[in-house]
C-alpha cells in the first residue's frame, strides 16, 4: 500500500480539473453506476467533534473507497492555516480487496470535492453571477470562493460570520485567493442575501441562518453544512417553495441534509446526477436550492484522480494497473 502525504495532495489539486472529475462522478451516479451504503456517523461531544465514515464503489471500476472524515470545531482556526477538518481516504483493489493507497488528506479532499460540486452546480444551472455570498468563515468558505471563481466572472464576494476575528481572517485570505473580486462584509445573513443572487451556506449550526423572506427572486442557494441528523442552515419554507430543489442523494438528504426538516414537500426535486445527465428548463425567476449531504461516489472519483496524478509524478503506475501487471 502506498502512502500519499497531505503536502503532496495539496500540490495536486487543481480546481478546474476537479470540477470536471466531480461532473464525471455525478454522471455515473445519474446512470445508477454507483454503490454506497448509508454513512456511519459518530459524535465526539467532549471535543466538539464529529466523524463520518463513507464508502463507495463504481460498478466495473478498479477500486473502491473508504473515507474517514471529521470536523473538530475547537481544533484550529482557518485564519491561522489550521483546518477543523480531519481524516484520511483509503483506496482498495476491487478485485482482491487489497489496500492500494492511503491518502492522508486531513479532510482536504472532502473540502475540495464539496467546493467543486457546488461550483459545478452553479455552472450546470447556467448561472453567470458576478456576485457571490458566503455564510460561514472556515476553510470551506475559502475554497467555495476559489472554485466558483473558476466557473464564474466574480467581481464581488460578500461574507458573513458569527465571529468578527474569523470574518476578518476570511476577508484577508479572500483578498489573496480571489484577487479580482472585491470582498465585502455583511452585517447579517439577511443583509448578505439582499446583495446576492448566488449564496453558499457553509456553517455547522442547527438552526436556520436564512429564512424564505431573505432571498431575492432568482436566487440560487447551495447549502453544504447540513450533513448529519439535526444540522440545519435553511428555513424549510425555502425548500418547499423552491422552483427546483437539487439533492446529491435524495435518501441521504432526507436522512441528514436540509430535506430532513421536511422542506422537500411541494418542491420539484431532482437528484443532481440525474439533472446533469438530463437537464431540464426551470423557472429562473424562482428560488433554486442545492442540498448537499456529501455523495460518497465523489470521494471515490476524487481520490482516484489524485492518486493517478501522484503515481504519474512518482513515475510508478498505480498498483493493479494494466501497465504494472504487464511488467510484473
């Protein structure tokens, strides 16, 4: 089994490449090629932590993945370069079950594939927003700006957070990460929503930060923070009255996404993979919502992409690849 360290993983991540990778994963999911059991969820309340274990396999694929990803919210401060995310990703040979690689990503792959799928969703909806709103101040908020800037002509990024020091750190970092965009601080989530028609929520709270009356006509909201039972970022009325509700996995979102709070009734619901595979017209004057609970197939495609790049740079074929077998 090969070991891929965090520093090398970081060097191999390219936003435009990863957006293409997650699109391929969504297409595979839309075709019904993915297999994934329900996530295993573990709370560690003494450390303000939570851990998820996810696994996925693509039918006919060479590998399957098992990922351990956690968020320990007292662990670090993004403005100091310390993420609250933890974890690692394991790749296994699908023929033999043998471990192939351990990617010691410390949650980095999860954060990047999440930002990639949110940016891809804006692109697939045909949006051309120049203004992005971010609710939340962690590492993922930074990545959301970077990945959306890869697909949209962003000129302004509005931000909001509960802690002034974290907001200041985010504003400072975004000035470097998206230098072509003006970074502005909103006084409240509602004030931010009045300035934007593209909003991404990246908090880990258990009560809504946005209510239906906050949103302008034609707004799209990508909600990322609700990925476990009890978590919530949006007023269920936002989902109920959405002209289109996209979910990465309907079953998973009903269990641990925004849809768990009963907001899917009345909305036109499509799984994102199905929508990417077969787009359809939607009311652009209405509110659209993407509910992301974390699709395990994205973890498989992301890990395999990074491992292929790492193996090519190292000058060695991935274990079990045809080129390696032919020289064995």
